[in-house]
C-alpha cells in the first residue's frame, strides 16, 4: 500500500506537469514564439528509398507510435521502415517527422529530457501520450493539425516533393501516430495539393478529423489489439452512432477499408511489427504487415513494380 501511495504521489505531479507542457508547444507554435525545426542532424537524410533525381511512384511518410523521441526511427518503427524500403524501392520514404512535437523538436535532444531519460524514462512516454490527447482535444486540435501538417509538408519539400505535381503521398501511422496522420490531411491538401492515402496500423485516434481530402483510408487492425480497441470505446466519434464525425463520414463515403491482421497484438513479441512471430504460411508478422502496406500503395497508385503477396 505504501508503494502504491508513493507511485501516486510521484506520478500525480508528473502528469500535471506533462499536461501543461504538452499544451505549451502548440500554443508556442500558434503564437509564433518559436520557429519549428527544419534541419536534420548530420547523417540523417530527408528521405530514403527511391533516388531524388526523378519522381518516385509515391512518397511515404511514417508517423511512429509514442516511443518516437528523436529524428531516427524507434526500434520497431525502424524495422518496418527498412522492410518497406526493401520491398518497394520505388517509394521515397520519410521517417523523421516528429508527430508529438508541433515545433518538430525531438524530445531526446532537449537537455532536461536527456537527464530524465536516464533517471525517469517513463516520463518520455507520458509526454507523447499527453501530446496525443492534446491533438485530440477540440480546443487545440486545429492548431495541432496545422502545426504537424506544416511540418510534414516542409519535410516533403526538402525531400524533393513538388507541390501540385500529382505524385501521391501516403501517411503510414502506427498507434498514436494515427491521430496526427488523420489530422494532417487538410493542411497537406492545402499546401501540396497531393493525392493522399492514410494507412493506420493499430490506430489510436479520436475519429474527429476531417478526411474529406483523403482519397482512401486503410485501417490495419487485429482482434488481438487491445489498445486500438480501447480507442474505439474511449472516443465517441469512433462510434457508428455519431454519423457526422470525420471517421464515420469517411466510412459512409466508401473511403474506409479494414484489413484484418489477426492474431497480431499492439505491442510485444506478437505485435504487428514482430519479426519473430510466425503465421501458418511461414511469414513473420513484420513480413505480412509490410506486404499489406506495399500492396495497398501499389494497388491504389498503379506502381510499376508488382508484388506476389495479395492483400489479406
């Protein structure tokens, strides 16, 4: 009991501080107090995959889960990005976007957070969790969507994207990255006028964002994913009863396609991105997720390459 009280006493102030800090970034962006980061560290390219000397079949922007705290990919996200690049060399892939920072400022590079990472690593995850709820809050959502949508548009331009070129942009999001991906659609449409496809993998989002300018939305999910299921219960806009929510309007417009990746879990050794968990056909969960993502992109955008792995 005493240990429990100690945890409550420690986490209570931490959660309060995180709630305030999470709002600070989006307010600092909207007020113009700070300029979003655009430059990347030495050795981090603006995109990987297809060469920049000619237009790729599509640009893919990967928006990672709450473990994302630096320009480089998380361990799991990095495995997925590498697998997609290997399977679809015709794509130009961006993985450096900071979905949980409206100022595009990596959490791990901030001096205070570097100390916290060594001493109280849990706070790094709490920060990104709080950012998801700020992005979902109706008071801050338009500002957050504009900030991160602008960040993605800037990184795409730096990676060689030409607005109005008609080259497709695919937003591939994992877990809480889905809140950011669905929110970025309007700003990307405004700035780039690009064909947009959204792919959510175990997507944790509130379903409120307007998806009018997304050509298609693909939901990769599993009955074993408890975290995504919590999101569908927690946010009323995900309920079919609220027909006017952005998610349900997209559903009625025929834009939403569900892909079952059973029995994958959200995290752990049997997750969507696990290279060790095996399916009856011999593929790993990572292989199947990669095949599904690549097949969606190629089927929708008519890529010149072909794949032997059909959609599940």
